[in-house]
C-alpha cells in the first residue's frame, strides 16, 4: 500500500469513475469496461470500506463538448469533503480537456482527495504529484487532438476520391470499391428522368407536383425503415421532388462541404450544431 494513503483517506468514500467515449465502445469494448469496474476491488484492497461507482457517463465523450452528469456528480462529492480517493483507469477517462482535468485536480488538492490510476497513487496537494497529473491531462488532450487530426486527413483523402457519400440518392447503388453508379432498374431510372423532363416542361416544382398528383403517379424513394437502402414507391411530396431536382448527383457532379457545423458557447462549454450552410470567403 502506498504511504500516501492514510486512515483519513480510507475513512472516507472512494469514487470509481467509469467512462467510455461512445455507445459503440460501450457495446463492443467489454473488456475495457470490465477493467474499469474492477477498480472497485482495488479500492477495497487498499483499505477503503465504502466504494461508490459512477458510470452515468458511459457513451459520453470526455472532450468537454457535451454534458457529463457523472463527472458533475463526482465534482460535487469532492467539494463536500467526503471523498478520500478518485479512481480511474487512466487520465483520459476523467477528462480529455485541460479545463475539466485541472478543475478536478484543483478541487482534489483543496479537499485532500487522492487520485489513483493504473500507474500509481497521486496526492494533488504535493507539487511533484501535481506536476505529473498536469502532464497526464495535457498528454490526454494532445492524444485526442492527434486522433482527430489523423481522422480529418483520412476524410480529406476520401473526399478527393469522391468516396464520402454515406447515402447514395435513389436511382444509384454502391459498387464494391465504394464508388457509385446508376441502378440497373430501368423503371426507377425512367421515373427519375420523367421528373426532370416534366420540370423542364412546366418550369416549377409546384406544377410538377400538381401534375403527378393529377395523374396519380408514384415516384421512387428510399425507405427510412430499411436504413435508406430499399427503394419504395410513394406519393409525390414537394420536398421530395425539390430535393431530387437540386441534388447535384443527378447532374453527374460530386459536391462536398455545402453544409457545416457551427460552435457556440453555452454555459461555458462548446456546443456544435450541424446543417448550417457553409459560408465561403473570396480570400480578399
């Protein structure tokens, strides 16, 4: 047992913080999840009689971009002075950003709470341990930045090859090499061609819609229940016809980056929203 763990610590509660970054990790990385829960036995072995497990943040990122109720609960407990130690498998489980990490370490230093990971026992009130914990937090944040940078570079390469459309429009199918080509179903192709032909003839989406309804004709669409993979025949709607007419794929053009994300600060945290029209500058 480390000499840093004193009776004043073991008389208090030990908090085990369990977190994985996404629901996919929660479903597939069961061994890593089990290792985190096993920290309870480690706490008991170190002399802590009362161990509290916080796992509300399973499936939540630690980058600070979303709320983590479990982490907030941990901070509240540390502030109350009833926590003798905080256990996590590694620094990245507690936080992937320096703001949350240093806030926790500062609170632990003031409350006399120890921090334990798979490397050892740290007392944030000691200068050397504070330095080591600071480095761990910085390395964790830097690691996620490297992963993000690598993912973005890979995405840019796929964009240059035109292989990033996750959902192909109706009338097209995926090829084995992740490309896209027209469907061999001539009925679907004729129906799509007919919509464009009627638009050139009538000159407006509304008139096309009214004509199709008067003729009681159905148009092809991708079924939501099939994950947008199966083609079904449905009654025409204005948004569906409009979206088809403005889709650049039917003109043989690959387009990427028309929509983007925007970041705003809400209650001191970054919040990203998607679907905003990208604003391009002329560079002047």
